[in-house]
């Protein structure tokens, strides 16, 4: 919505331009009329649309042509005033004023025009028969108003229509010649219909119509009013109502009817609520709401955003196979101006046997976009109508900005759900295979991937001590001399070498020594292609000895050349190291069977968290008086409590040790 409206009145001398302004302000016809009225400003609380309005007069006697051209360029709407009893002033509308305005305005953004027939009190006939052909000839003319400054007839209406022509213009919506809505308007309303069709059945049922009405106009429709609306559509369109729901054709027909009856402010209210500007393009402020992201912080989707995306998936997964076919995916992105996901996405996330993106893969791709390019994620959520359907202020409400990574390291715990692993390795070391294996693809399936559809990212979920986390793998191009900040910024480094290539390990060793030896980023060495015969690496020491010297875990054997899906344990280890970079993990198996894993599960269990919270509440938060401190009973209770807790802990340890 505009912040203000600027109305300019032009026309031949003596047609009553100044009288109209003075009659509006004083609410009476002036006895003495100056050559030109000073610019006046009507406050927002006085105008019907609650927008400040500036009214500017023009006088040929007092102003130059240059001043007139400047005023035309600044005006939001221009009222061309003629006298209904003066044919020459009517002729000048088309012979002089409209061409003059056209020459001095931008062709891409025509200023709306209002024809004003003043002095209607001096004649008994109407000038509309003469004016209608002019209105049909020039599409920029919004309307024509006959008025009288002397009798105060239609004065307020004149300036209301002028204001309305700016705030709710007909031009972008409707084509008078074709008597139909313009293509851009149809496109925008079609998107609005699809976003509002929550079950994707092609109809707006009563619940969806009520939600739409409440969203746009802050009030629901009464059952009878809903039925009346559908009856109007039924009378005019055969297929406007289906299964007692409003179809897309019916929805578009209603808005055409609103515009034809002069209620185009209704259509504009809907369009602006769904983020459209005056040119029927989605507003940049709507697509990209402000979101402050401090340095060393990452962005993730929050619970509400995941619920919304889940509902979008369910809405378009018509065959209920937990995967999106190409047709279903196109239908989902039909509300976008372009297709946001290319063929590479299918090699970035999990797919089913047919190559269709699964539910898990769908959420993973959204997680990836949020992490790597949050502005694009905000844009995509805007196209889907997140802020409207989820009833949030903006898409930014669906984003969580994590705390600084330095704070995580200090507190030795993290609340993040997404961890980035940058994968380094020489050409042919098996980096791409390592990424694709994370998505459950063995070597045979990887060979079917086309080079042009290759992805340098892979994202999937892993479970660390019972908690679901996302691990994002990024294959770094092996250019040792130039590594960007994004190549080095990650939660864990994965160094991949080919066990069958004697010169493969050297690259990993050089990258580690130059970039990561003095950093706090944990590193893991991957001995790829372990199904092939291992050869001695042509380096000063073996990979195992290198890892020992630099206090790294021993090289982890890996192969994707298997009959079934490759083993995922190694990815769980990577996520664990990313979550706990401060810890020197004695166990790297994450098997959930050994003592270390069982202890970790116990320490992270809800039972222990509840017991610990209770103890804190009783011991630390309890108000201890001086009498308590002197009481032997208080100290006896505290000692017994501590002893019981220690005995239970030791007993649990013995039980876990026995199971091992």
C-alpha cells in the first residue's frame, strides 16, 4: 500500500479546477476564487482509505510549461477537468491534455486519469454520451465524474475516486475492450487459489473459503452468505461450483464480477494480502523479509516450518507413496514463477527405486537450501504462502538462527540439527562415491548418474545417541592452491584417499597440514575403495601413523562397491564428531551395544534428565535458611541422597559392563 497519494488537477482556464478544491476544503462555494489554490494535504484519518492525500492545482496564468511537466511527473493520478457547458473544453481533453500527459509520463507506468465534468448545475443534460467514446478509446482513464463546485455535488466522490484510482487501479486488473481480466491478474489469482486449496482437490470447500475470507478480510462468511456466493456462480457458470466447492473458474468469475461492478478494491485487498504489488509482481518485502544472521551462526528450519512443508508434501502426494513423481513435483511448484529444483536435486537427496524424491529427501533438500542460502529459502516459502497458511508475520518466523559456534565450543554442547562436512580428496579418490553412498546408492546405481546431473552436495539424516540430525556433505574441488572460506568453513573435515592408488594419500596429508592442523575442526581420514587391494602410500609415513601423530582417529575403511546399500555407520561417526568436537571419543563404533554407547544413551535419556532436574530443584533452588545449615537432619538427608545417587550410578555401570 502506498504511503500517500498525490492528485493533480489540470484543464482549460475557467473550468473550475480551483473552485473544486476550495469547495472540498471549506464545504461551501467560495465568493472569491484565486487563480490557483495552494497545495493542500488531507490527513490519513480523514480519508476513506486512511492514506494522506495531497491535492495540487494548476494555473496556466501563474505556472510555466516546465512547472506543469514537473507536476505531471510527480502525480499519482491526474484529474482532467472540463466544463459540461463548454464543448471546447471537452474537445481539449483529447486534443491537448491526454497527449500532453502521455508525452510526460513513463510508458511502462501510465498515470491513471479521471475525467471531471464540472458545472453540472448549469445544464440539464449529461455529458456522458460525449465522454463514453473517449473512455473507451483511452484505457488509462479510470472513470468519469460529473460534479458541481457551486452545489457541492459529487465533490467528495471525485477525490475518493481519484484516491481509489491510485490505491486500487483498474488498469492492471481488467481489459475493457475484451471485458475480461488481464493475463497477469489471472495468473496471480490462480496462484492464490492453489495456495488456498489446502487439500489440492481443485475446489475451495466451505472451510477453505472461510479461511480465505478470514485471512483477507479478518471476518468469516456466514453459512447463508457462502451459499449466496455459490448460487451467483452457479447461475452464470456451469462448472463454477463442483462438489459444493468453488472451482478455479468460479473463483476467477467472482473477481471479474467484482471489477465489473466497480468493487475492484476487493480484488486488490486479496492480491496485496498474498504479497502482490501494483504491477502484480510479488513484492520484494514479502519475498525477502528482514532476517539478521550474526557471523558464525547458521540457519535452520524450525518445527512450524517443517510441519508446513510436511502439509505441502501430503497435499501433492496424491498416490500416497511417500514420494513425489515428476508430475506431482511440477504440480507442487506450479505456484512458483520458475522450476526451483533441477535434475541435480535427485542426486543430492534420497530417492526411491524410480528416482523420485522421497519424503525424507524432500525435507532434506529444504534443510539444505535453508542452510546454504536462507534468502532463497525465504523466497520459496513466500511462493508457497507460508506466512498466510501458517498465520505468521513473515517467512522469517519459520527460520531458526543458531547461536555462535564459539559459544557451542565453550559450553561443550550444541542445539544445532544440521552439521556440515567438507569432503577433500584428490581426483579419482572416491569423493563422489562417498557422497552418493550416503544416499544409499551402491556403485552400480552411481554409474547411471549423468555427468551434467552430478551434485557436489549430499544431505541425509543420521541418528546420534537417539537424536535425529542432518549431515550435509560437500565435495570440495581438488584445487590445492586455492581454497575459499566456504571450502574451509565446516563442522568436520573428511579426507578421502584411494587405498589402491599409492599417490592418493599425499594430497590429504598436504591439505590437513596446510589448512586444518592448527584449527579446532575435527578431521577424519577415509580409506576409500577398500574392496580393492591396498598398496603402500608413497608418503613419509603410513596413513595410520599419520593419524596417530596428529591425534586423529585411525583411517576408516569404506567401499560403495556392494550388492546392497553401503554401510552408514561411518556417517554416524562423522556426525558424532561434528556434534562433540571437544571430546576425544574413546569409541567410534556408535553401535548402541558397547558400554560407551549405552552410557551415552543413558546420559541422554529423558529419565536421567528428569531426575537431574528434580535434584537441581530440591538441592540448588531450595531456599536454605540458617536454621537448616545448623540442623543435623538437613545434612543427614543431603548425605543419604548423595550416597544413594552414587550407588545407583555405580550399579548401572556394572550392569552395562556385564552386558558388554
